[in-house]
């Protein structure tokens, strides 16, 4: 699919947009040269709950907004939560926000309906996924510096 998108984008001098949200982008829940391939990722800074709020604001039909996100990886019916994330996305957003902002596990737990030890396990999972998928965020590497024309 991405090859077709880039073929037409290059032909028409367009940019390719990507759709990972903050939760997916942060934890590497994308394929680097698949759904992660994009010139612009306009919602990568938004938590998944914010994406749903934006969709409602923009008038995306409720039938689409209420459909659980799937991995589109296997033919077996499963949600992203079952496949990759350890919690429903609204609770994962809270845990990710708390980890990113240095909020105490007890406070995050109260907001997410978890105890502090459960929050610590979620944070350990997030940290492990960040480490394991760090390569997905790397830019192409050059063997040697390339001078820009006209400089």
C-alpha cells in the first residue's frame, strides 16, 4: 500500500501523510517502511484519546469512531490493546502521560483505575518497547557527509 501511495504522491508532487498517534509512535507500534512511512505525521503528538476527540469534533461518523482499532496484521480478530498494548488506550494514555511528565505512580494509578505497582509494570512495558523499537525512529544514515549543492 505504501508503495502505491508514494508512487502517486511522487507523480503528483504530493506529500504522504502518516497516521500513528502518540501512543503508537512512542512505543513503536508501526512498521517503519509500512504504515510508519510518511513525509508528515500530523497526529503523532496527539494521545489516542485526543485523536478520538478530534474525530468527533470533525464530524467523523460515530460508527467509525466506535469501531475498535485493529492491528490489521493477522486474520484473527483482535484489537490493538490485545495485540500490543497492555491496557485499553484511554488508560494507556494516562500512564504514558504520567511517565512522560514525571507524575507519581500513585497519582497516575488513581486516574487510570490502577494501583501503583500496576502503573510501574505498565511503565516498565513502555520503557521496554521504547528500547526495542528505537531503530524505527532512526533517520537514514549516511556513510559520509554529502555537501549540498550551492553551499
